[in-house]
C-alpha cells in the first residue's frame, strides 16, 4: 500500500512538471485561469487515486496521458486562433480611461471602489486623481499609467457610489454637515449623484459623478 502511494505521488510530480512544460514558461503573475484549471484537475486526479487501492499506477499514468493530450490540444488550438484565445482567456479591461471611471468594466469584473483603490495602491497610486489609465489584465493584475502633473498624495474615500463613508469622515475629523457644505460650495453636488469622491489635505476634493463616467468596452489589444 505504502509503495503504491509513493509511486503515485512520484508520477504525480512528474506529470505536473510535464504539464508546466506544455503550458510554457510563465511568471506566476502571468498564469491564466486555464493554467490554474489544468493544475487543479491534475491535483484532483492524484488526490483521488492515492488512497483508492482499486486505482493502480497504470490507471494513473493513463489519466495523466489523456489529460496531457487535452491540454496540448487546447493550448495549440488557442495559439493558432487569436479570436478563440481572446474569447476563452479573456481580454484586458480598461477600468479608467483618460481619468474617467469606466463603470461597465468595473461592474463586469466585479471590482468595487475600495477594491479599485487597493489595486491602484499596489501600483503606487494612492489617489484616483493621479491615474490617467488603468487596465485590468487577463491575469487579474492592474497596469497603471499616471498623469504627469499630479504628484502622489494620500487620500480618503468619502463617497462610494452615492453612499457617505462615515468612518472616513471621522478619520479626518469631519462630519456629514461639513461634507454637504463643501459639496454645495464646489458645485451643488448631491451625494446620490456622485460615484466617487476622495479628499486629501494637498488637493482637497476629487469628484466623479455618474454623468462623468464611461460605460463602454474599450479594446486595446485588437
């Protein structure tokens, strides 16, 4: 029994190495959802077979062989058909275009404002005001192009999709009355009309209303 388990683990490791060679050399950040599926299914095959005495090493090797053929066939087909590759693996999504939020792409990628801010901070942008373009790549990472005339600064999200953020107001030692007064001075904005409003000591308010945003798909890779 123990020898059988050891052999299954050994051949499982070899099979995983072969799959990685078939998929190709990629950095971890470049791995696509299909690469993850390949590995998950392979791991499931090994896991189910380890403790099942009815599954012999020969059965395991046959399953590996079939799975490797499927992977190779799918990858070869995708590489030869550009349209199929974009359909199956997805396209980059433009989340911010010319400084404007693209709400349709944020929604289709299930990205909320706080998540967007977190993704931008990972790229060194602590304010939406700094960002000219932001693209979500097919691996889930975000590429950012900053504006030249805005320096980096720390911001607080005060309005998130028409909702006041009381904790953020408390963090800057302000209240809702102060916010309403400021909005009235800036341009008679209603909170429900604002999709995004941040504030910083250096630049004050940066606001985008729903009317300012985009709702369209922008193909940047053809």
